[in-house]
C-alpha cells in the first residue's frame, strides 16, 4: 500500500481578476471538482494543453493562491507563512533567474531558511545538508569550501542553474516538491538529465514530486504516473499505458498527438 502524501477532494482552482480587469470581483474558475492523491516515492508528470490550469494547480497546492473550493490535505493554510509554510513543500518555478553577486552556496542555502536561527546563521548541520543536496544533483563537492559552492550562480549554464535550484529544494527538506516546467530553456540532453534526476530523487529519498511539463515523450517514459488535465474537463491520473489505452490523450489535446501527420 502506497502512503498518500497529498490529496485533493473536489478542489476548485482559479483566480480573482486584478483591479484593472472588467471581471474584478468575480472569481474565474479554471478547473473544478479535482479529486486525486499523490504518493510518497513517486514522480508524477502533469500534462495538458496551454491554459488548462497546470500552473494554477501547482500554485494552489503550494498555497501561493487560495483554492476557490474543495479541500487539500495537507492543507496549505494561508495563515501559515514564512518558515513554517516553507517546511511543508518546495516549489521550483520556471522563470529564468539572474542573481548578481550570488554564489551557488548562497542559492542552495536559501533552502535552509525555515530552519535557521533568528539571525539567519548556518550551522555545521546546515552546511552538510547543502553539500549533500549539491552532490545529489550531480555536482562534485570534495573540498571545504568547494569551488562549485563559491562559483557565481550567473556563471552557470541554464541546465546547471536548474540543477542548483533543485538542490535548493532538496536542502529545504520537504516531503513534497512541485516543479513548473523544470526543463524549459534546456537542450535535449539536459532535459533528460533533469527528469532522470527527479525520478531518482523520488524513488531513493521517498519524496513526492509533481512536475508540470510539455515534455510528452520524456514524461511517458520516465514518470510513475501521468496527471492529464483537459481544459475545463478535469483530470485523469493513471499510468501512461492505461491513459493511452483509454485514448485519454486525444480527448485532452483534441487531436491524436501520437500521429502528428494525421
């Protein structure tokens, strides 16, 4: 029996338009009645066409925006902020980051924020966790201080930056990691490397990893299960094989994506 790490019951997601919108004051529902469970030690890839609500779901699960209805367990209580909220789950977003005068160590150390003292000092245990997180994503850390930890974050390639941000999430030591398009801006070898790494981390460290991605082929090959989202039609969560047998991808994308020539 798999242990459930996060679940939803009739969850409704969406947003309230900004002040300049003609829809201000009216909730815009993106998806409704979403009920599913994710397990410890599995990597789930979330697929679906643009605009179906993948990023909105991730942000709602992470507590960055409120649910419009239904339940999430564990509930990202909006009153729980700062350090305590950061212990529940880690979120890695897709934006390209530029951090001037910031070292790799500084970036990964941000993941220790929930556990540091009031003055923000790092203990020997924190330093060990930072080192182990970098090793877990494939960076050689042999000396103390290591050249990789002292190197500028901006000096690294997009693929290396993405691995550093994943190391930051690992240093945060949460049971759940949510990632929005972690392979965006990467070439094919690095896309494969990052998804292989995330699968390995889920299986070896027992973490629940949910990834929003457009990498159809890689998701089908590497994920334990697929969370398939259709615009306004909810979700299906199953193995890639079962979803293909049920022709669920054609329904979600509105075309036979496995026969692009028609």
